[in-house]
C-alpha cells in the first residue's frame, strides 16, 4: 500500500485545523453570555487549542490513508477512529481524473479522483500525489480496466453459441480477426526500452484540439449555469458597497439619490438598470469561466479510450472509455446555429455531462458539419431523417404558452393594484411571443428510429440531438398527462445508465401519436435484444475511438 505525497499532511492539517478551531470558538461565544464561569477572554486560547487538535488529527489522517493497485481492484483505506476500506473493481471504474490548480502545478502535485458506475460523485479521491504518480495511476488503472473489459467480452463470446459457430451467411467483416488486430499494433511496443511515460505519450493519437478562434466563439456563445448561480448569490447577499455602486450607476439615468430617498419612477429606473447590469456581469463572468475551463482543450486516443486535457488556472485530464459510452449528444444554441457551429458530448454510465468529476465534452465547439461527421464516424449511425410530432402538438404548445402569457399579465395587473404602476395592460404584448415560441418548440422536436440507433432531438435554446445505441437502452417508458390523453398523444422517455443533472435531462420523444409511441416502444425492445446478441457475437463496443 502507498501513502499520499507528504504535502498532503500539510493540506489535511490545515483543513481539519481550520474546521475544528471554530467549534470551541462558537461554543464559548454562546456560553459566555449565559454561564457565569465561561469568559469571553477564553476565545484566543480555545481557538488555538482547537486548531492544534484539528491539525494533529489531520496529520494522523494522512498516516492512516493508504491506497494501492491490486490485480483485480483499486484499494483505498482511510479513517482515524472509524476505518473505511474500499475495494473498487476495475470493471466499475468509469474515469480517472487528474486535476491541478495553479499552486499544485507549480509544486508538481495533482489530485486524482476515481469515478464509478452508479453515480456522478467520486468513489475515491487522492489529495494530493505527485504528478508523475497521478499519471502512473491513471495509466495503470486505464490499462487494467481495458483488460477486464476484454476478458468480459471474451467470456460473453464463449457463452454465446453463435460466437463459436458463426453462421455461414454472416458477412466476413462481422467475425473478429485477431491476426489483423495484432498487425495494427507496432511490434516495437513489446521491446521498446524508452521510459514508460514516454511510451504512453508516443502512443497517444490526437483526435481534436480546440483552436483559439473556436475557444473564443465558444466562450462568447455559451452561458454557464455556474455564472448565473454565482451572480445570483452575489445579488442575494449584496453589501452596502454593491448597492451604493448600483445606485450611482442608475443616477445619471434618473435613478434615486440613495435607497432611502426616491420616488416610484426612480426606483423603477434603479431596478431596470440593476437587472441590465446583472445580465452583463453574468455574461462576462460566463465568458471568462468558459475560456478558463476549456483553454487548450485537447482530445486524444490511447488504446480504446478517449483522453482529454483542458483548463487554464486549473488543469484537468481524464479518460472516457469507449466501452462505457452510453450515448452521444450534439448540442447547439441559437447563436451557435447562426454561425453554423455545434458541440459534441458523450455520456458514460454513472458519469454524465457537466458532472462534478470533470467534463465529458468530446468536442466543445467546431463547425457543425465537422461535428456531424464526427458523430457519424463515432457511432456509425446513418444520417437521420427525423420524424416530427403531429400538428396537434403545436396547438398544444400554443395553448400552453398562452396560459403562461395570461399568468404574466395577471401578475402585472395584481402588482398594479398595490403599486402606482399604470397602464398595466401594456404587459399584454407578451401574447405576441406565443405563436413564434410554440412554432420554434415544435420544429426543433424530432426522432429517428434507425437500424442500430435511436436518435432524439429536442430543445430550442439548447438543442440536443442524442444518438443512443439500442443495446445501451435501460428502460423505455410511455408517459401521458391528462391533456395528452385527451389529445391521443404521448411522450416516450428513453433512459440509459448515464447520470442526469439539473441541466441535462433524460432523452424524451415529446408529444407523438400514441400508436407511433407504442410502435417505437416495441421496435426499441425488439432491436435491443437483437443488438445485444450481435454485440456479444462480434465483440463490438458500439462506438469507435477512430472518429477523425
């Protein structure tokens, strides 16, 4: 078993020291006003004692933290009072991320996180190890995971009678040819005397690199949810300095002199100006965040895995096992569609896009035709001919958005009853947006039932086109609301083993005829069984890492 880098002792000592110093501080502060024997003068002493005790605990935690690579599992043991030992089988490991902040990059250190199937949270985190040790762990775990996957595929093929006695009618390309595969590997690998790190670097094949122009376009045309949350938090807990700054910006435009002195009109100007400033600041923060996150993004191939690197201030590197990929999604928004650009994302079991462990973006942004070609080469899906929902779905959206517009007008009318707002009826202009909104939602919906894949398109502000191999489908469920039952339509939810987040929902075929939904349901179930048998026979992962 191995220990973390000695600098980890300092990290844990500071972490637990700062955490535990607050416990006696809060306790003495509360008791000093109610218990006579407790004095507020104790604070410096008890705070220092709390820090020392926490720092000591952190150092002991460092010495009690061990990890190691075994033939079948990656083992981690931790804990001081309550010990926890984890054995993580390689077949469950989805990704090994290596993360470096600015300070860690200067010192040659890194944080290693291991993601597994079954959730988006990290199964194990090594904080911190040397960069060379992080690269070694990443390579060793990736290699052992690939070996386990190959063994599982071989066992499945042995258990399948059709694998041992392939049909004479089967095309020759469907039969594995081990000789051809071995010929693709250079014979010098076995006898290469170069250091292991050099051999790994030379075996990496570059698939995609985000150019400076594309990075800038991606930053300017993307709004990150993290930026919205950060600015919302800032405005929620705005200090007097921030409020005074907003007032001073609004004053030349008719805002109040201060928050205590003003009329309805000046306060209205202050509100409008503050909202505009919030939008501008949010956008600028989003641009900076996206630029720093995807700076120097590179995607490559090592054996049967995708490997990526990205980040300016904090550098990430990780892998995307082709065997574990559940679906592929092409994304774009109105601005990106206007300039004919798009992005490509992949999802693995228990580790979906935008998860906390790291990005699963294969191509953050590139020409739309390039992204579509990447997708076709990656998944081998034929060019989809999308089917749209019936016209009654558009009328449904028209009614839905009309009700929303009516609610907005009603809210403005109610506000006018308790405030000096006049001409509330101007809010009815929102009804003008209802027809185009209903139409845009309708025309961006579609689905395609292919021979090997199901393709689902949905969304306008963030349109997503998801390609799902049939053998990756976990469940297909038909959902019908009260209104859908009255209209004879239904929505079909297609679920895989990948993670879902607040901003990345389950692929859904919305508002199709009930009979069409049932037909897709039956077709998906039938082709799922066929795809599983074919995959076991041909040992096909379903995705290709050679997609350039």
